[in-house]
């Protein structure tokens, strides 16, 4: 339920003009599908680890502020 709750919370934000990038690092719990269903940009990788996932997300980000 965690990823679904997180996505719903992000959709409810009133902050103007933000993007959400989800790096699905080889999960098997439907994370990518859930994030896509909420309209978020999903990048799928094959279990490269936390640091690699963060670097992948950072490389894809277009905003001035990045939060993990």
C-alpha cells in the first residue's frame, strides 16, 4: 500500500508545476503500474541499487529542486 498512498499524496499537492519521477528498480509489486496509473513518469531499471536509482532519477529531472 505504500507506493499507492505515496502517489495519492503527491497527486493531492497544491504545489504549482512539479514533476514526479519514479525509478522502478526491478520491483515485483506493481510499483511501475501504480505510478503510471497516477500519471507519473516511470523509469524501469533492473535492480541496480539505491544509488543508481537516485542518479537515474536525477538525470531525468527537469526542475530546479529535487527531493527523494
